[in-house]
């Protein structure tokens, strides 16, 4: 059971709200020592893994483009655009984005979207503008809630759409694992059995997004009243 | 064949630019910390393939120490004035959207066209890395288009990129660090240990109980590891195949597909999946680091319940 020391260290680190980088380093040390690795071998193993995982941080390459466009008024332009759409509301807009994200992911286009490329520069400002149009100036908590929901719409859309595509990494991983265990399944069967959950995700998160507009209005009026009482 | 290496060099140069411009930011009291942090990351991207494991390990440790002990700060960089941005937005209009949309459009082009392009007998792009290489190409094209239309100072992209990068701060390396931790966990055999624990602790004599343990186990194990891919082989070898498929006769495709998606419910609620949950919170400047997770929690719980029911109803027909 010593193997699990690293997991425990990490959980304790997160629970104590330690800086996550330090918690990770402690968990690496604990796991490595529990596996009877020397400190030198632990540093080597971590260095090798860190180097092999560099592709994960490539996404920050988009920041110079996004920053440049933001300075030239990209977010403001996105706001203006959504201001022209009469039926737009934050919840409906995010629902539409989630459906598009899920649909494109289901045909393998998982890179159409993402937090740095789409959510921060376009989707979140549009959702905020749609809410502002209905409720006037937003207070900070409401604004943060809308932004968090914009990120969530992206995640839910891509997570529960991508497995419908037969060449997706997770489908290939499942197939590879089942093959090794002597069970042959066709990738298309795995894709098809991903559809019920995809529909459930649309129903559950979609319903939450449609209720989100009403919740926003309540939160906004509640905080207005609180501000009023305060004054 | 174009591999990830030139993309890493491109990223390394951009991070080096962030480090240099960070050094010049006199409004940031900890500017040396920022410059050292982005400089180390730049070194990793520029030279990581030649440094060797131990040097890479020390480099990662340096990032942990700089970020972990709060040696990074933020300058009072004058974020462009709202009025100026409004004027500029009115001036450029929808043309502003074009460079932003070039990036996903190039991703689309890469997946549909470049992926299958061959020069002689080899692929033009490494087929396993098409999406990342396309992202880098898209960034280069979008940057060229934006510079051409907007005619800003030549240093503007790096200055503005650095402003956003500093807003994210050390959280930027969290996804890469957590993925590396996952590799250490795998080395130490954490997966096998958890699988053993899950099967020993719980009596599984009825299909519904076994389905519940499998689905919830996938989610919980994903929360721990931050990645459903790490949880899937362990939980499926421990419960999915021996009990659900072999003992109760469930359809393996149904069990495996819905099992994986149960793991994704865990991804929605774990800070370990930092690139989906923590980095966006920083990127969107949320006051709460767990703001995105809190919003996703109800969906994750309801969807996990739905997955459990779906597997029970669909796998044993």
C-alpha cells in the first residue's frame, strides 16, 4: 500500500491549499521513494516525463495573437456583434456554442474551440454582452459566473462529443486495451455506444444553461438589493 | 516530414520573448522571477531534446521552486484603455475576427487536407501530431495577417502575449507538471494498487452494484489521476472485464464506451485536469481558482448517474 503514498501526499497538499506545484513535487518525491527509486532516478524520471509532455504547453503559442487582437478591440467587437442579435441570452448563446463544439468534436474536429483560442477572446465576452443587454451592468460575481459557464460549455461539449469520432485517441485506447484482453470490438461500435451519453450530456447541461438565464437575473437583482440595503 | 521539433523551437522563442519583455517591466516588483520562469520554460522548449533526463529534471524543479514559492509577480502593465479599444474595434470592424478565426480554420485545414499530404513516400506532417503542428501554423499565419492589417509596433504581439501569460502565471505549467506526475504514478504502480483496493473492498454480486462501482470508480480514479486514460485500463481490468463482461455477460463495447465517459465526468471536477479546469480559470481572470470546477460539478454528478443507468440498461440486453 506504500505505492499510494504519493496520491495521499497530493490529496493532502490540495486540501491544505498548498501551492499545487509544491504539492506535485512532494507527491513525485513520495511516489518515487515508495517505489524504491534513488533521488537521482526520481529527478531523471520526472525530467524525462516533463520533456515528453511539452506538447501540452504549446497551446500558449496563441497568446501573442489573441493579446494583439484584444488590444485592437476584439472583445469589444464580439460584444457589439452579439448586441445585434435580439434573442441572444447568455444561457442560449452558451448552449449554442456547446452544441457546435460537441458536433464538430464528434466528426474529429476537437481543435475547433478551446479556452485560449475561442472562450477568452470571443465566447465569454459575447455571453457577458448578451447578459448585459438584458440586465444592465453586471456585478463582479455574476460576471465571473458567466465566464466560468463559458469555460464549462467548452469542456462539456468537447468531452462528450469526441468519443463519437471513431479515430479519436480514447476510442483507439479502448480498442487496444480490449484487443490485448482477447476481446475484439469494432471502433464503430464504441462510437455508437458513446451516443447515449452524448445525448444525456446535451439534456443535462443544456437544461442547466437554459435555467442559467433565470438564475442570473435572480443573482443580479439580489446583489442589487443587497447594495441598496447597504446604501 | 515536419515533426514537433520546429514547433518546440517556435514556442521556445516566444517564451524567450516573454522572458525578455518581462525583464523590462519595471512595474513588476518580481520581474526577475518572471523572467527566470519563462526563461527556463524557453530553455526546455529550445534545448529539452538535447539536455538529457537529469538536466530536464533540474529544469522542471527550478520551475516548481520559482512558481511554488511565489517568486512570480504581475506588473501594472497598462492594459489598453477601453475607449481606445472601442475606437479601434469600430475602425477595424469584423476584420478583427479574421485572424482569430484563422487559427481554428487552419486546424480544420490541417485535419482534412495536410494530414493526408505526402511528399514522395513520407507524410508532410507527422500524422500523430497534426493538430499541434496545425495550431502552430495557424498561429504563424494569424500573426502575419494581424500584423499586416493592424500595423502595430513590431514588439506588440510579444508585449500583449506576455501580459496574458503573466496573468496565468505559474498555473501555465501545471498541466504539463501533472501529466509528468501521472507518469511517475504509473512508474510506481499506483494504478494496480487502486484497482486491487477497489475490488477487495466491495462485494459485487449483482450487476447493478458492479456497474455502479465501475462507473463511480472510473470517475473517482480519474479525479485522482486527472486523466480518464490512466483510469480506464486499471478499472476495466479490475472490474469491467472480469465482472461486467465475463461474469454478468455485458456487451464489452457498451461497457467500455460508457465506462470511459464516466471517467470524463471525473475530469470535469478535478484540479488535476488543470488544462481544462485551472488554466481557464486563470485565463478568464476568475477570482476563484476552482470556479470552473464548481460550475461543472452538478453536470458531472448528474451525468455520472445517467451513465450508470445507461450502462445498466444497455449493456445487458
